[in-house]
C-alpha cells in the first residue's frame, strides 16, 4: 500500500512540474487516502501540503487553506518542525494572495521562528523573503529592514564560502533587489567589479574595501555611505550622489561629472586624473587627497578644505572657491592663487 502511495505521490509531482494540476491533484488525493489508512502521518502531512498548493494554483483558495490547516495540525501533533514551517509558509502565501496581509504576516512570523531554529539557510531565506513582501505591502518598514538585513547576512555567509560566486546573483536568488534593498547594508569587503548598479540606493551602507572597479554606479545614492578604502577606479559615477560619504583612502580615479560630493570626507583619497567637471565638492574635506592631473572644471568647492592636497597640473578653470581653504597645498602657482583669492578663496601657509 505504501509503495503504491509513494508512486502516486511521485506521479503527482511529475504532473505538477508539467503544469497538469488537476491530474496531480487526483493522484495526491488518492495517495493521501492510502497514507492515512496505513497510519503514516508525516507522509500524509506532506501530501496535504501538496494538495493545498494544487488548489491554490487552481484558484480555489478556501480549499487550499483547509488542506494547509490539516497539514499544520498533523505537523504539530508529530512535532515535525520542518513540516510545520512548510504549512505556515503556505498559509502565509495564500493569505498574501488574498491580500489579507495582517493574517499572512502572522503565519509568516511563526514560520520564521521555526526557520531560525532549523538553522538551514534555504528555509530561513524563504521565510524571510515571504515576510519581506508582506511587510512591504503593510508598509511595516521596521520589520522590512530587519528582513533585508538578515537576508543580506545570509548572502554574505554564502559569499564567504563561495567567494568566486557573483554576489549580485546571490542577492537576487534570495529575492533581494540590489537596486532597492541595500540601504544600511553591510557589504564591506565584497567584490562588485563590473556590476550594473546604476541608480542603486546605498544610503548609509557600509561599503568599506568594496571593489567597484568598472562598475556602473551612475545616479547611485551613496548618501552617508562608508566607502573608506573602496576601489572605484574606472567606475561610472556620473550624477552619483555621494553627499556626506566617507571616501577616506578610497581610490576614486574615475569619472564623476556632475556628481554630488558635498560634505564628503575625502581625506587621503586618490583622485589622480579624476574627471570631475561641474561636480559639487562644497564643504568637502580633501585633506592630503591626491588631485594631480584631475579635471576640476566648473567644480563647486565653496567651503571645502584643501589641506596638504596635491593639485599639481589640475584643471581648475571656472572653479567656485568662496570660503574655500587652501592650506599647504601643492601645485598652485602664485598667479593662480591670486586669482582664486579674488574669487573668495582663503590661503594660509601655502607653498
């Protein structure tokens, strides 16, 4: 009897994979009767879950809920924690489909609690991904952020064991949107070279030591992000917002036309040969930064600090320097210094 039930169960799975829902449902219902007659509660529970999925796909939500609830009851009776997690997940999903988000969240939170006990990344990621969607629908931003951070932590764990894996693909496989879900994320020491992250939101993210070599970061938001020691060589930062970003010791030898670097910390940053026409560097700290051969045409440097900064052969045509401090800078001739002073620059102890 059990052998026949197992065959019917597997046949139902094959039909499910082929999109033959009604046929799969027929075989699973038959298998369920055999498992129940044979006193096999765990197999009965798994079959009840599959039957619920079939009904849900067929749009018969009330039937799906009935079978999911039966599966949940059996799983709890026999202390099958993984089966309980599956049943709670399915109930959360069906209530989400019905747009009953508060009920869905209740089941998904219970599912997550069990997933955390099971210590299996795949199960935990599934529970977190489902809860994340419901939190988005409910505009529960506190729990939404918690879900994102936990999913990113899982992605980091996977990346640690498989450092050659594409980190963006790892995120996407965990239902993390790399353009929207990374504010405040800890991505330190990750390799993101060549990544297409145009328009991504990295607000307050920890990106220290990240390799962004040749990445597309145009229009990306790095407000208050930590980019210390990041490698941004030849990355596309056109129109990027780096307001108040920490770029200490960062390698920024790249194109940043019209980028917003106001209030940015660029101490000891490498900007040699950087292309910065009409960028905003107002109130930025460029202490000991290397801007040799950089193009600063039309850059707004008002209120910025150039202390010990290397400006040898830098292009500073039409630069805005009101209340800009130049202290012990390199590469500014006496004639250029006088011109900048006439525009509001402040020089002291300049060589």
